[in-house]
C-alpha cells in the first residue's frame, strides 16, 4: 500500500476500484574526485549502467545547477531556490535521451564554518515528491533546527514524479471518480471485474508512458541520486529517506558505498529479495490490521469524546455498520467502502490522523453525514491535486512492477489474499487490487538488487517504530543485519509511519548527533514512544 501525501485527503485508485489515503514520499563544494568515480565502475564490474552513471555524474559535476527563484506555481517561496539536473533515461545509453529532474534547496542557517554540505531527502512512495523538504527550514520546524544549521536542505522529484518527466496511466479526472467498486469481493464475478480493471490500468500505463516504464526502477532512481549529488558539487552523499526512501537509500548504499557520507533511513522497507515487492505488500496487510486495532483501542479509551464505544469490539461494530451502509448505498452518492478505506487507513498510517479520523467518524454516527463526505469524497474541481494524485499512483505502480518479478498466475493472488483476508480484513483486498497491475505488467520486470555492505560504506542510522503498519518492524531488523556497522533506533510501543519528523527527544537527539558529528552511537537503542494523541 502506497505511502503518500497528496493534496486531497482522498484520491481514487483508478486501476482497481480502491482509494488511497492522501495523508500518505546547496552550495558547491569540491567536485567528485576521480577515485570516487572509479569506485563506482569497479564495484559494478564495469557494466554499462555503472559506466553510464559515471559519465552522467561527471557531466553533471561540470554543469552544476543553475539555481533560480522557484516558478510561482511550484508554491515554494524565497529563499528556496529551484533548478534542474539532466540524467539519462537509460543509463546503459548515457549519451542517449536525457530527462530533467526538478530539484530545490535552501542554504544552511548556520555560519559558513558550520556548513557540512547538502542533505538530500526522499519521502517515500514510490511516487512522493521531495520538493517540500526545504520548507522545514522556512517553516521553522524545531525538530530540524540543529541539522538545518549544518546542512543545505535539498529536495527533488524522482524520475517520473511531479516536475521530473511525469508519467501517467489514466486521465486524472477519471482516476478520482467515485464511488469505486467495493474492494472486498462478494463473488467470482467481482474478482473478475477487478482483474479486468487492473489489466486495463497496466495497459493504460504503457499507452501513456511506455517509453519511461522500462527505466522506472529503484536502481535507476539511485543512479539519479548520485548524479544529483555530483551536480550539487558534493563529493559524498548525505541522505534522509523515509518509507520507500529507505529502500532507495539501501540500494544507493549497495551501488555506491564509497559515495555515502551519512545516511538516515526511517520506517524501513524490508530489502530482502524475497520481499520486494509482492510479499512486502502481504506483510503490510497483517501489520495494518494490528495498528487498526491500536487505533480502535485508543478510540475506546476516549469514548467520552467520540461516543463510538468503550471497547475495541464496540468500535469495530460501528465500523462494520458504517461499511455495510456504504456498500448498500454510497454515502452522499460518492462514499462507498473503497472511499471509506482510503479515508480510514490514514489512522493506522499516522498518529496525526487519529483525532481527525475519529472526529469525522463520531460526527457521522451522531448524524452528520456531510463531514464524512467532505473528508472522504474526491474533489473533482481540484484538477491540480487530482493530477498529482494520479501521477503518484502511476509512479508507485511503475516502480514496484518494474523492480521485481510478480506472480502472473491469478490463483496465487487469489489464494494468498483469500487466506490473509480471514484474519486481516481491513486492508488485504484493497492492497491486492492496487498491486494487481503488476501481474500483467507490459515491460520486463527486473531482479531486485542484493542489498549488502561493501567497501567504504560508513555506519547507517536506522530508525523504526515497533508497530509501523506500512513498513513492518522486521524490515528494519533485516536492513540492520545487512548493513555492517549500522545502528537501529527503535521507538517501542509506537506505530506512526515516519519517526524522525515527530517530537521524541530520544530519537531526535540520536538523529541530530549522527548528522552533526557522524557518531551513530555505541550500540542500538530503544526509545519510549512519542506522546499519544489527545482528543
């Protein structure tokens, strides 16, 4: 299930009748040295992509970035600056077609002597835009104040995303129309209808974006990251990756171990080849069910505020009643079960959604249906937001489908999701339909990279909440095993997705210390949870 934060709270998944929640990612210093380029070529066995990225990085280092005030419609106010970095569409053909990647930055807030370079950021997805990252400085986010003194904050749109040669799979206005089919199939006919939608979506991706699809892979995005590093004039990369951004970071660390200076990965995708990406999505279904129950327990404890029941079972009964009502007759004509899942899934994703989701739910039970419609229905007038949502979903699908080989036999999908749905009904079928286009993906699917430590890789800081739904805890443990010298910071008894942006001094201090001094700590650490939301 994609982690994304589009403009609107609810955006439709055009392929398979499911909604995805919209809560769901530099000055120049010395140019890269010859030895840094050589390390890439040697590590890759002089394969064509390795030579291609070395050529592209050298070209970018020479060209630099022509920083300008950002275009008005990017909504990035001064002193944030914007620019472009050209990369090959196909790294095996570095002199062939080039695409432009949008980048932005804000300079460090400290003195010139305090500056340690650029910190690049990826928020996840795949399909998330990183261009809002410098706004953490202009918005005076206290969590990042110390780090901002030392680093330029640099964001970018990955290939295919937003301003960076965006891809599309379906008309955005069609993409957001509601209500969609109920994701939980009531018959074999329902399953067949969803399978047809998924196949149609895959075909639409090829029709609208076929030239890009073979090259929409995580290794190519990691190569892009190295070219951006070179264009910034940075000898080595400082990187913060959240959610899917952790997998991007892990792949970068494997491809370019000698180019990493400091790397923080937060809410970790399991990098095992056996997990990318089919099994990882099945694992999510189990974790989402657990976090859904955590939220219900919290709602029950706050029954004096929400009046949804004093036990988890009582809250679940209200949910099932709401779901059945919407299945029989979509609320406001537009909010069916798919739209409900889109809206409600933000609660197990992010603690920041606990109060808003419970408030809307409470209002509905008290008789205010409009609050639910306003929160969960698409806004057809928001054409820019809808286009961004469609693009984000297209990139999510394109990257996950191209990164790895997916089951092509429907019986495998049917067996696995039918079994999981019995005990984990909240998300299972919705997640299945979202990913089913990968079963009929029209371009070659790759074999995932074997993520591992190689010569020159410094310690990586891994941060993870114990009960994260979108990226289950086992992923952080697996990456920790694979990256020698890494440190694992666990937020115990917590489950919000994206830990480093929350106020938790135990976590914040470890991240600051690592980024400012390079010290990852003597060992792993377990932190108490951040504050529980208050109604």
